[in-house]
């Protein structure tokens, strides 16, 4: 009887454990990271008799955790991919909406500004039209500055997310290390009795960490795991966890860099932060936000430079030459602000550098690193995106010199340079922030041209002279226009007179100033069969360069004269206003291949393409994560229908085992009664 009772008892106890395990599965069906548990039954060793072996019941050999390490690792990898794409897409979508929005973008402001200039050109004396030009110009300035401020806010938002992501990662690393220790110290581990709940918790922490940054996980003795970055830098070793941190970038103080502290040693790990949310944020900053800053600044700089160059060679309502329309892009403080010294440069840190914009139409949008080696005189200029050296050489002694690039020049003004010193060169990064309207009065808008021509009243030939064009080549020494407008309100030595000589075979002309002295060579050749250009466009041409040019056609008679004078009282002249308005469609970017609106459209398109690609990548990453999660759930997840079936099965077995014990009890009672 005792044997039968024992057999029944093993059944009751074993199926009670099975019921408890099944109940635990059911109640944890929605617990993140929970792996289904399964009871493994085994027959107990039987009792051998002369008639054979008699069974002694059932026992539970193990409660195992249904988890496939390959699928668990796949979920981690797909979490890393989706975490990166999700963060990248979120930030790109915000940037795309900002640049492409009707009310937030730049296109409408540019179009309205140049339309106002065109309307003003039709009535250059109208003060209301001039005021509208200034109003629309201020709107352009406001839009540039607002976009730049939005970029800054998004940059700060990214930095905040990076800092929070680092805190979350550190918390997870500490939890994983603690779980490693708890698992290794778990009772029964040596006998293969695994702490199932602790292992589930650790796997879930690893999954959460993988959504923040790409990691590698390797199993170690004692059921512990080691965690590292993709390049092998250790994050968790046994019960010891490294710590992430962020700090201001030594190269660019407006940005953060990642560090990792392990065993008291701190390492900069920017390049190793790949995948996950942190990798996505870093990728957005490097591949989208920084280039957007540079491109927006390049547009602001090109607009300022083009408008300034054209406006300053016009004439305002008061008869004066125009000034800069927008702020001067080459103010000395602006030039020096385009160079940022690396915080790790060696003492004495006395170097002085500046970046001058030489041609905004050739200026690329980008950032470069100027680094020194050897004795501090050898330099390399490295493209920050490609990592390629684009210029190199050696500083002279003394060091004052220039490093020339397309569109800009790095000017070495003095100081001491050491081997290893680095400088961030960003020609256009801050231009959108610094753009401002320089012309504040309607009367100061230079819509007229300061020159005009007339033919002599007694001319007999059919030669004609146009009204000429102004040249905006400046004196490299004085930065003044050369040389005809150094005196306010008049031409230098003007008015000038062109006198022709025609002997029937050769036609020549000589230009005389107000004192009747020749300007330039006498008896210059004239060809009546072609367009003849009066004066040179080369400042090195001596008296033949006056800051303007004229074209003449036809055949002048002997003694014919033409007069060039300052355009005094030319308030109704709109020649410069039309040239200013034409800049709206002129190709002034990318070596004369793009207009301002096309350049901005290129920025919008670039961000739009990256946004669309990130949407596709995010969708693909989400699908992969769902597939791997479903595959894991098919093995490790709790199926409530299946568990309900097991619940009934184990309940029936429990009841049957109890019935066995009841039968044994009845038999025992019958036996006792037989002796009464």
C-alpha cells in the first residue's frame, strides 16, 4: 500500500509543480522578455523484484526555459537596426518639414524679395516700392535667422537625447553586471539548475541596450555574459560595468562627443557608437544637420555677396554710390569666427587664423580640418567628410601666409603652431546667423547706375555708344572701387570725352579727361564692323581701367565726340535695380550653375531624399524586428490556448494521481478491517 501511496504522491507533487509552472506562464504572458517555462518529467527508478521491476512513480528532473540563443541574438541585432533608423527618421522628418514648409522654408521669402525688386525697378522713384523692398529683404534675413535658430534648437534636442540615452545605457550596463553576479551566485547553478527569471531579465536588458547602441554579447563561464561594442571595447565584464558619458567636443564646442570609462581609463568612442538610437542621432548630426548648417550658410553668404557687389556699384536717390546691401561677409571678426581651435591644442595657443571668402560662387558647403605636424610648420587641410587631404604645404618664416582654396582663403596671421595642433575651418557655418540688412533708408537703395553717356550734337557718323556697365572689381589694397569713383558725386577727372579720327582708312580714338589730358594710350584702334569695348575690365590695366566699360558700334565720322559723365540727378534710372532683380534667377552658385532658389531647392531635395530613404529603411527594419520577434515568440512566447490545454491536462493527471492515493487508502482500510 505504501508503494501505491508513494506513486500517487509523486504524481500529485509533480503535476502540482507542472500546474504552478503553467500558471506562471499564463500570468506572465504579457511580461516583456519572459521566456516560456516547461516542466520535464522522468520516471523514477523502479524497485526490482523477482517478478520484475515495479515502478515507483514520477519525478521532475528540470524546469527549463524555452529560449533559442540564435533568435535572441537576432532580436538584439534587429533592435539595433530599428533603433538607429527610427531615431534617424524622426529627426530627418522634423528637418524636412522645416525646410520644405511653405511658412517655414526660404523659397517664398526669396521669391517675394526679388519680385519686390522687379516692381521697384518699374518705378525707381517710388518710396513705397522702395520700402517694400526693404521689408521683403528683412523677411529674407528673418527667414535665414529663423531657420538657423531652428537648426540650433534641433541640435540641442539631439544633444539632450544623447545625454539621456547615455544615462539609460549606463543604467542597463549596471543592471546587466548585477544580473551577471546574481546568476553566477545562484544556488544549484553547479547542478545545472538555472535561475530562469534572472536570465530572462538579463536578456531583456541586453535587448533594451541593443536598441540604444550596437553591441556584441559573448557567453562566459558561470552563465555570465560579456558585453562589448562592435570594435571590441568592453562594456560589461562579469560583474564590472563600464560607463558611457558625453562631453563637449574638443574639435567643435557646439557638439558632444561620447566617452567610455573602464577601470579608471576614459576613451573617446565617437566612431564606435554605431547602430541603435545613439548611433542614429550621431548619424543624423554628421550626415544631415551639419551639412544643412553649411549649405544654409553658403546660401546666405552667396546672397549677401552678390547683392552687396551689385548694390555698391549703383547710385542711390541722393546721388551717392551704394553701400553693402547686407552685412559685409568679410568683416574681420566674421573671418576669425570661421576658425575654431581644438581644445586639445598644445600651449601657448597663440595662433591667429582667419578665413576670407574670395568668391562665393565657387565656395563649397563643407568643413575642413587644418592640422600641423613636424616642427609645427607643416600643414594639411583635410576634408571633414571624405577624410582626404585637399591642400598641404609648409608655413614660411615668419608664418604670415595664405592657404588658398576654391572660394575661400585661410589666412595665417601669426602666432606659434605645434605638431598636433588642429583647427576646424568652417567658412559658411555661421553665415545664416550673421546675415543682417545694412541698408535702412529707402533713399539709400542704389537703383540707378552712376554713369551715363551722350553723343556730341554735331556728330556726323552713325556710331552709337551704350550706357555702359559698372565693374565691381575692388582695389586689393584699399578695398575701394577702382578708380573712377573715389570722389563723391563725380567721375575721377570727368567728364571724359572720346574723340574719333577717321581718315577714310583707319579709325582711331583718344579719351581725354576734364583737363584735356589723354586717359590711356592715344589713337586706339576702332573697328566699325564689330562691337568695340571702351576701357578694360582688368584693374592691372592702368588708366584703361576706370571701374566701368562701354560698347560702341557703327562708324564714327572724323571729329565725332562722345561724353562719359557721372549720372547726376539720374533718380529715374533703374538700370541697377534691374540688375539687382535679375540676381533672383542668375546662376550665382556652384561655379555659375545654380540660382539661389535652385541652391535652396537642392538642400530641400537632399534632406527629402535622405528622409525618404530613412523611411524605407525604418520600414524594413521594423519588418525585420517584427519577424525576428515573432520567431522568438513562436518558441519562447506564451500561447494562452496551449497553456490552457496543458492546465486541463495537468489537472486531470493531478486528480488521477490523487485518486491513486485514494485507492491505496481504501485498500489499506480493507486490509485493516480483515484483521478485526
